[in-house]
C-alpha cells in the first residue's frame, strides 16, 4: 500500500515535515530491547517517517541514546524533536539540558526542542533560553507540550513567545477534548499540533466500532485510528512501536481514505466535545 507519499506540513522555518512520524516513549528502558528499538526506528526512516520524537524524560535519557544509534549515518534525513523537563527549564538549566540531549544523541542540533509541560520556572526564562539555543544553532525551532489554550495565550504574551513552533498534546479518537478550543486555536495561528499516544497505547484498537470500520476499509484498527488524525489539518501523529512490522502498518495508514459515513460513525462512537474540557495527559 506504500504508493501514497506521506503528506507533509510546513513548519514556521519553512522545513517540510511528514505528518506521520515516530515516537520513542518507553524506549531505552531495557538493554535487551535496544536492537529491536533501533531497527524499528530505522525501518521507519526507510519508509519516510523521518520525524522522530523523544525526550530527556524517556528512560532518563535512554531513549535519546537509542535515537542516536538509529540515526547514526543518517542524520541529515531526520527531523529530530526532543523535550526538556520542566524543572530543568530555567535559563541556564534549559541550555545544559539541551547540550546533554545533543551529547546522548551524538548530534550538533535538534530541529524542534519542546518544554515537556509547565513547571515552576517562568515561561519568559524558558523562552529566553530557547532563543539563545536557536541563535547558537543548537536548535532550529522551539515549542511546548501539554499546553492548554490559556497556557498558549500566556506564552504568546512573553517576549518572543510568538515564535512557538508546535504544541505536542495527547490526542486520539478517545481523547478529542482539544477539538473544542485548543486545536482550532492552534490551526488559526498555524501552530502544528503533535498528537502523542495517537492509538492510546493500543487500548482503543479493541473498540468494536473501530474494528468494524477498519474491516470495512480492509485496514487494521491502528491504521484507522491514525487515519482519523491524519484527516485533521495541522496535526502530526507520532505513534511509537518497537516492532518493524508495526512500523510498516503505521506507514500504510496514509493510504486509508475515510468516507463521510466512516467519520460520522466514528463521531457516534467517540463524540466530539460539546464544551471545554481540561487538557488530558498521560
């Protein structure tokens, strides 16, 4: 099915990124799994899933080490995303954390560097550090993760806050709260939304209606869940798997075109929000 190219999205700096990337949460935790994890990321690169998302939090740097191995010799193919812990996100701490992430991944730059979630350090300090890292060429752009609409509004009020290039949040068929206000807010401002846990860590693929619609489309439930997100403007899905065969399955989701009937059935099974809901996190 891999005849269809992966659609791309243009970032603030003009870089084109695939709207289907690869996550790394839970990678790097077991040495026995390292080979499989590296192979799965490389398989994804082979298939055009060149955006790789990681964080210093994942296995306390272990996932970044896995990513570094996976991209060795292929660095220029990859759009690399990583994140700083909130408690490291002071002016000095952000820069130190970024340098540690660069070292673990064996690279001199991160294309997109995110604040993992809000902490006690003022946003102005974190943004100042991000802008310094940008000026030094250590990061290309910066963004945030787990920011709700009011957080985004506050971010835009600080100096250089309007340079925010992305917001990574929990978003999938079973977690549609952002569709009420946060997603439209970001879309209006051309701020891409990165959807983490787009398959709800595998839980939603057992839902009878997802199974039914997937079968009717000769697709898998995971492909259906991903295709739902890929229908949304300005959304990048980052499924995580350590299984190379699953990587291929995820890649093929771009070839699945959902009909109006399919989308109506999904709305019935997973109703879109009718009011503001607090931002969900995993």
